[in-house]
C-alpha cells in the first residue's frame, strides 16, 4: 500500500504541520488510549509518524467522533 | 312445526340437562314457552359475551397498531417471527445499502445487523480498512482493547472484548424487542437507531457482521445515544 507522507496525513486528519499542531495531534492521540503514549514535544519523530499512520487508517471513524464534538454532544 | 323451530337451538347452543329435557311429546307440548325463554336467554348471553370479547380484542389490536397505548416507534411486539434460525445459518453476503434492516413489523432480534454502507465486501471497508479502526471503534463504545495495528484475532483466536461486544449487542437488541431497552423517540439521526437490529454469533471473531454492528453502535454512540446506557438497560 502506498504510504502518504506524514505531513499530508496530518492535514487529512485536520491538523497543520506546525509544532503546536503536532503537539495537539500528540495529545489527541494519547486520549485514544494507545498501547504506548506519545511524548508531547511537537516533533514528527518516529513514534509520532507511526501514530499518524494508525490514526490516518482510522480517519473515517475519527471523523464520526469529530462530527460529534463539533455538534457539541 | 313451532316445536321444531324451538328445539333447534337447544341442541346446538346449550347441552340438554336431564331436568329440562322433555321425555315425551306430551311433556314437550306441556311446557313450550318456559323452555324457549331460558334457552334463548342463555344463547343471547353467550353470544353477547363472545361478541363483546371479540370487539374488545379488535379495539386492543387496533390500538396496538395505531400506538394508542403509548407504544413508541420501536417494533417490539410481533408474534410472526419466521426468521428464527441460528446466527450463522445464513451468511451475510448480500449488501443492503442503507436499508436499516427494514422497517417492517418483525422483531429486531432476527437476521444479521444491516450492512449500512452497502459496500459489496459486506462491511464498510472505508471505515475499517485495517484492524486499527476496529480497535478504535471498540474503544469508543467502551471495550478496553489497546489501540494498535495488531489484528484482534491472531491465528483466528477469539478475542474476549469482541465476544463481550457481541454478547452485549445481542442483549441490547433483545432488550429493544422485550421493551427493557428504551430508545430515544426523536434521535438526531433516526436511521442509525433503526439499524439497531440483528444478532451476532458470540464467537469473538471480528467478522463482517460484527463490523456492521460495531459501525451502528459507534454511529449511535456518537450521534444519538450512549452505548453503555443501552447495555446497562439491557442488563448485560
């Protein structure tokens, strides 16, 4: 399967590529209860890239959750 | 001639008693008016009681159909349930796009959960391209699987959390049918509430039917209701 670059995955998930946005992704990812938590440092390190790939695979499901929070439910 | 007409209902409606049955033609002629009156009263009484009973039953059934007795839009009462075969007797191979499992008068605990996406693969491949979103879906509705890319069923081994979801799904669906689980009457997205139907094998395998059920549980949890509340109501 062709892998999308991490920056594109971030954008597809609704984040920008700035350190602040990467930190926001890392915090949101940790709330999903992964086996290993990400360090919150705002950098696209190896663990964050792996987490991005996982979250990108789940993007359709995550969009359902995002719809919910946008609706204030 | 008159006596024949009188005696006919005595034979068909009321069993003759030894006291009132005339033993001779003379006896029959001697008390014609009183016999006729008693039999007629009993016959009319029985007929009126039967008629009232049937009328009452008819009104009750009409009320059930029309929702006069406070029933919600949930289908919980249908004695005609021809599809009662075991879970895996019928493979879920035919996609039913957006059918919501049908809106007819059948109970919900029959057949399999609908394939909401209509994906020809038999489940939503866009939502579940890999094990990660399956795990995430389970987590979102309260099953503590780790969020990772690992399969839930290595070597086709049953997963305890998947089994628990399958069991609780079945309890919720059966609870809707029995009335112990209450669904919102005006949910934001009623189509997902309608799709709460069908039962699962409790085999711990995250197969197509289970993924379809999980999609419905997650969508409802995100938009209409809390899955854990339904499970609690079902007593699962």
